[in-house]
C-alpha cells in the first residue's frame, strides 16, 4: 500500500456541485463547492430538474478547480469516489456518470459512497485522532438518523425519522412564517431574537422503546398555531414561533441522542449533516455531554454542508479494503446505509 493515497471525490446528491482531493482520508488538499442556493431561493426549495442542469454546467469547472488547488495531476490520483445515493436521482446521475468517465479515462478504481456515510466521516476530517466506536446524530434536510458506528463501514441504525427529517421541518416552518429558503439558517437567525418558551409546541417522543423521530406533528402544530392566529386576526410574532419551534426540535434530538449513547455505553457523541451547524443544537448537545462526561465532536460548518471532502474520507477506508465499484454503478435515490 502506498504511503500517501490521493482520492478525487465528487458529490452531487442535491444542489451543491462539489469536488475534493483528500490525502489518506483525513488531509483535505482541496474542497470546492458550487452552491445553487441563490437559484433555488426564488422557488422556495430545490427544483430537481434545475439542480441537475446546473450540475451538468458546473461539474467540469469544479473538478478542474479542485485539481488545480490541490496541485496534483491525474497521475497522482489513486481512485475516483462519488456519492451514488441517497439523493435526487437526476443530480446523482450527473456525478456518478462524470466519476465513471474519469475512472475509465484515467484507469483508476471507482468507489461509490453513501451520502449519509459521508456526513458521518466529516468527523474524522475534523478530529484527526477519532476512531470508532461512537454514536452519531446525522440531521439534514433529507435525513435524521441515530447511528452507532461500530467500526469503519460497520453501522447500526438505532433510530431514524418516521416522516419529516429535521431539516425538512425547518424548511417548511420557515416558509410558513415567511422567511424563505433555506429554512435552517433563517429559522436560527430569527430564533435568536425570540423567546423559546413563548409557545409550548409538542415534543414527539413516540414511545419509550424506540429511538425513532417524528417531526410531522410538530410541523403541523406550528402551522395550526399560525392559522389560528390568522383567523382571530391576532399578531404572530415570528421570532417567538421560530425560537419555540427550534427548541422543540433540539430538545428531541438531544434527548434521543443521549439515550442512544447510554444504551451503547458509548462515551463519544458526534454530530453530522446540515442541521448539525445549528448553534442551539450544538450548544445543547455539548452541554448534555459535559454533564455525562462524554466527548462531544462536531464538524466545522463547511463540513456539515454537502461537500466532497467527506466523500473522499469515507472512500479512503473503502480503498484500504479494496471495496471498489465497477462500470455498473448507478444512482440509487433511496439508498440505505444499513438494514
């Protein structure tokens, strides 16, 4: 095995076109992200066909920029990695087909990576000494999972959402109170000006025997609150709605995560995914971890977003095991991390 393994990784599961060159899994030489947020703002959310077309327009430039910034050539690259699911099928296909083309042209191994797995591995980049096992809360626009990472590539799904993901709920509530898209950062900003105890929104626990989540009822409670206020011509204080909603989400995420860590007697708790950049969630989970003498880990904000560095990190550990894909690799929009 070479001393230095360089992996070119591509991520295109939603509305970010990204490419990264990663050395030995944890040293990021370049991490280029082309965001489409400004384009999708006018629609109030991601439009899949528009996202796919922009990926096609951007991907060559993004890959070239990543190679130039890392100061490498195709001869230095040891493998090409790509997200193949879950995500928007059209968006995924752009990345998968481009990666397959590079793999063939350069005669390099191809490595397919699960997008959720990538989010988990952002913690290995941020924390160079981190080793499994640990518990990770992955919270994003499309996913809310509690995962026990027993070893590299070995996962146990301890809990997941039964309906809306946490980030999806943020987007829908943000739209309801007129904040726009993307909802997560806008709710967080508005919540800083509000009273988190102003409105008693429900905390969905489901039952004591499961670590699954449900945010659909909370979302409906917020919408009902707004509609009732409107029907009575009463003032709606958006800051209080945002703060109270956010706190309800954070309370459930933290409670379930701590329960998962205690069930596995695991002293390391990590965050991942877009919602992991929420300061209230980070602070609340860190506070609970300190109470229990647990180690709390979180990626920097740029590694919480969809990026290719995390894909390159995950691919490195597949490379070590020679877990390569062939030319039949295809986009799987509903790809599962584990059974």
